[in-house]
């Protein structure tokens, strides 16, 4: 989802299942699908004010990268790590840090860094203001490999291993629905606290309280093969049941698997709905257990009038739980009425269609072409399904 939005509220239903999770792409509305916006390095001549010449700066950053790879990060499975300067002055350098995990990333993740200089030496390095932290900024990220995933974080091996087992289960579950045309592997990061979770996203911690997990794609990653990261909020995640934890990670894995088919014009009710629908497939949960808030609304006669808007999924939005529940029910209706493959085909058709004249017009055309009726008819049927499945008499 947007590089600066949707999340994954970690509330727990009475059945012990997390009510939601969502996709966050750390960069700004759906820019995960864009190519790099990297400023070309400036050509600087050595001068009396202490500025480094461009070639000296490049050599200095290359030495810095070598020292990291062979020194404090030597235990990590790094296939690549380098810096590309973007801007600098006498004492600081802003650079892109590009790194790639061996066996997991086909293309590098990209982070914005601020390095301080003293003479020809780097004396400090942090995330650039407002940028996401690197995994090693939070302490030694102990790598634990699963069969299909890599988990990193400062937690103990037992907790990291448990998360790896959850990831290993999520990958084939998602592939069974969405096919094997994606990487089929995950990188999960488990920080030590909610504050560190916010650092990994480069956001205000208060904006993501109770968010169980988000998926981030590095801004600037190539279109179909971004370096995805599933970030887990330890404070919220630890409160979930085992089923809840699996739902959260499988939801996020669905976002990873469907990245190539997700576009800025894909409505969030559809992208979040298919992720929840896939995540709940194996749980055996009923509609009321999956949608407890919506069940309460229906019990007092409050029914939806339209499919959820994108703004309904913003972190902290009022009614965000209902937005996810409504989206799950919409996708479940398509799958039960037309079959799982029809839902997958519809999702991919939306991504392949292009923005068109307007999103509702595009969706209406695709509903008619793929499913045989228009958006208005689907919305009416969906509202009826909400009442049928969740009313007290159901």
C-alpha cells in the first residue's frame, strides 16, 4: 500500500484473531511502484572550506562500506552494501545506502543516510531526518533462516525462530492462491520495541501504536522485484494468539506476492480485502469471528452504503477495523460466488487495466467483463451479504 499509509491494527477479536493488518510502503502513496528518484551527485572541487572532491568522497564511502561488510556486519548475509552520495557539505554527507540480503533480495533496499565527517574519516552515521532506520541501527540483528524466510532483529533466537516458522507457513499458503510467479521468500524484521518499530518505518511512534505489522518496499526498487520487508511490531504482535500471528504474517505475505499486480488505481478495499481473505482461508473462522466490529454494527441496524474508501484505511482512522472487515467480506463474496481463481483474475485485471478515466468507471467495466455484472450491482449484493452473514438472526 501507500508508502506512507495503511497499517495493520493489532486488535484481537473475541476469537483471538487479529482484526486487521495492512500494507505500508514507506515512501508516499504507492510510490513503491516507481523507479528511483535519486539526485545525481554534485561535482565538487577540493577547496579551502574543507569540501571533499567527488572522487575522494566516493573513495571514502567505499572504504566505509568495506569496513561495515567485513567488520561489524560481517555476521550478516550481505550480498551487497554500498553508498551513493546525494548531497554534501564540509561536515556531512547525505547518501543512499543500498544493501541486499544474499539469497533473498534480487534488488537492493534503499535507505537515506546522514554521515558526519572529520577530515577524510566518517565519524558517525544515522538515518537521514524522516528516513527509515537500517536493521543494524537498533542493535545487532541476529539473523535466523527459515526454509523460506530470513528473520532479523535484536530478539532472542527462540522468538526469531518462532517468527521464521510462521513465515515458512505463510509462503506456501499464499502461493497456493496466488501462484509461484513471485519470489516465494520473505524478509521479516522483529525489532525490540514499538519505538524501534517506528524507527524502521521512519514514522512518529504515536501514529502506529497497536499496529501488528506492516510491509515496506524500498522506494526506488524496480517495478516487479522490490526488496520487500515485513516489519513486525513486537509489542502488538506478542499480544496475539498463535492463529492471530499467522493471520498477520500471511496477510503481509499476500501483499508481497501481489506487489507486481498492485497499482495506484487498485482500491484499498480490494488490496486489503484479498490480503485478509487469503490470510483467513485456513483458520476455520466464521464471518462473525473475522468481523466482530461489523457484527456489532449490524446488530444495531448500521449497514454500509458503499465500499470502503482509501481514506478509511489510514492509520488511526475511525472505523478502520470495519473497513478491513467489509473488504474481507467483499472479496469473500467474489470468491464464494465465482471461485478463488476468479478473485485472483479480477485483482490482476484491475492492476493491468491502467488508471482509465476514473476508478469507479474502470471497476464497473472490469466487474462486467470479468464477473458479468456492474459495480453498482456488486455493491448492492455485498450490502445484502453483510446483513445476511452478520445479522443476529443469521
